[in-house]
């Protein structure tokens, strides 16, 4: 079983794109559009990771991070704060005082984010057919992806003949 991830972001487009990326990587994903709902979902699902926008309605992202870290049932969850507004605002000492485990500015460098997640939540190896293997962040090379796509298309075309 892979780690559950909660995305808390009121930007529905950004949250959906991040959700699709993480699902493709094999993670179970939950989403909330505000801090209060995010906290409720965190209490309900107890995710291993919360990716939380800093500027949220109802409960500010930094306050949500603190609340999660103070909750005995959630305190072991990792929290990544993301922002498009507070650029370059977070220093290492700020992150520690907020209880955050990581910080990313929007637009998020997805390769860096996936590497961070894979580093903190290594996946259990699962036997998968050759054409169903997932790509790791280290494999996100456009030439390699195109090569794999071409091989899959050729394979499908040969099946139809």
C-alpha cells in the first residue's frame, strides 16, 4: 500500500493537476478546498502527507499545518506548504516554527516534488506487467517517455493486425 496524500488547495485547477500526477504515481489522494475541510479529511483518513496551500479560506495553511502537527493522531504526517503568494517568504526557521516538513513555490516543480515524496515515502516494489510500470521522477525524460509511447502504440498496432 502506498502513502495516502491529502491536497488542501482552493485553486481547483492546481489541486486537480496535482491529484492526477500523484494518482498516476500510485498514491491514494484526497482533496479539500479549504483549511477546515482539510483538517476534517486529515482526521478521517490520516494521510502520510499533507500538501497544503498557505493561503486558504476558513483556516490559513500555516495554522492548518500547526494544527496537524499538534494533533496526537496526525503529528507524524509530513506537511508540505505550497504558495503562489508568499514567494521567498519561508526560511528554514519559519518552516520549523510552523511545523512544516517542506515548502514549494507555485508553479510547483513536479519533478522536484515527486523526488521529495519518493525520498520520504519509498514505495513498496510491486510486480507489474512491463507495459504498466510507473515512472519515477528520475525517469521523467521526454525522449524516454516518447520512446515508451511509441513502443506502446506499435505494440497495440501489432495486436490489431
